[in-house]
C-alpha cells in the first residue's frame, strides 16, 4: 500500500516527506494506521554519529500511537480496530526477557536499531524501488501507516485520547518508570531529578504519585524549573555542580535517598551522586558520550549507581497503568506536548533542540 512517511536519507540532512510502498504484515506483525508519534532525542542520535555509521535511508519514530488495521496470522494480542501505543521491541527469549527485563534484551540492537526486521528485510521501499529502513524500535512510526512487531504493540482503552499517547511508548515511560520501577521510590523519601525536559518532568510527576516528600528538580533554565514546581517539585536548584550538591544536601538534611539523571552530563551526575546519603541510589538515563568518574570512597559506603532503559517497563502493563493515572488527573504528561503536522518535522526537531518545546508530537495527515 502507498503511504506517506518522513525519511532521513543522510545523518546530517533534513527529513524529507515521501511516498513509500508499505508491505504486508508478517505472521507476528501488525499493520497500524498511525495517528500521531512523539519525537524523542533517540530518533536523532544518527546526527551525532560519524557518517559511516549511518545505515542508509530510514524511517524513524518510536513513540507511535494509532489504530490497528490488519494483523498477521499468528497475532493474538490485538485485533483490527484496537487503539494501540507502540513501544520498543525485544526478542522474548534471552535471559533478560525470560526475567521480564525486556528493556535489557540481549538482542536489543537487532530488534530495535538494525534498520529493519531481525532477518534484514524492511517493510518500506521508495518510489524508485530502493529499500528504506523500517522497524526502528519495532515500529518506525514517522509515517501514516507502519508495520510493527507484535511485541511493540500495546493495546489501550478504546476511549483513551490516542492522539496524545505516543510519548508513553518511550520518553514518558522512561522518566516515570525510573522512579516507579527502577528506583521504586517510597512515600516519604527524597528524590533528585536532574534535567527538566520530558523525561525529567515525567519523573517529577511520578515522584509525586509515589508520595515522595522532597522532590528536587535541577535545571539551568528557570522556565523549566517553574514547570517542575507546577508538577510536584518541592525544591528547585540551578548553578554550579558544587552549588547543586550543597543545595540538595541542605534540602534533604544531609543527603537524598534517590536521584535520577536525564542530562548525560558527567559533572551533573557527579554532583547528584555526591549529594546522596550513604545508601542512596542514582539512576542514569541521560545519553552521554565519554567517561564518568566517581570517587571510589564515596561508593563503598553503600551508594549505588545504575543505568535505566525504558523505565524498566513491561510495556503492556506499565503503559496502561500510566494511561489510567493520566485519566485520573494524577499524571498530566499530555500538558508537555506541542503538536506539529508531519510535514513540519524539521521545524519540530529544531524546536525541540532549542528547548522551545518539551515534547513535540507529529500528527499524521488524514
């Protein structure tokens, strides 16, 4: 079938809106009419890689939401007409998947970032018959229609506001899941969130849901700190790393129980780690390049540093949970969204990179 998609043909070039041919779903795949798709920093990582690592023309997008139009012969979890959110993919058989640690699938790259299906085929071809990469995070949702792996497809309530639900597939579930799943923040504890973007603000919302008594937001921009206060932060901090550590220790009476970093900035991570109490834990989700060093003696007391991907989520359980919290008014992530039509994807990227918007969402043409 003919579809419209945003294609990235070079890592340094713009997205181009093109007509593509979409194949049929395989036995364990789902044809989805995409209603809208969030734009996440991960979609743009190819911008930061050397040209030789760019895998050719590709449809990105890994925060899709839409309606099932057709299913493969072995699909059992959804049916045509179902509202769905599209999330990451996993192999289902490795040690991590067997333990329900799906974000840490041993075959994550193959199933999410290889430019196609695990067997190397793609669902897309362009008008010249050239292969265009598909199945980014099992979905490639910067398109009016896509073929998604069944394991990337999460059924949601038919009355859910599907147009705003795509970001639950990655960024929002990562921020919320870091608090509720990875750190498992308890009521009455203290939490530091560094970076008040989509991940950080969803983490602040989740910390409020968890009942944390002290929620400290760290950011360089006062406008973002003001938003953090709106969504549950009890304290806000800006300044040098030394200022950050001192302010956190003062606000917590000696050290935070938990910290979550979304910045990927080594100096900020060290400042937050230094502000933990002696058995505190910091979770890292920010994508940084380079080394992170911490003082050895600061760790042997019992502090913990852990990475987090996709909020340690089991998507078909956690995404509906977040949707219910949103419907109950306890998790207003939708307020972070700014919509752009698909053909303004380059403007959306620029607005996101500049900080003018927090969570761009691309709305597909009818």
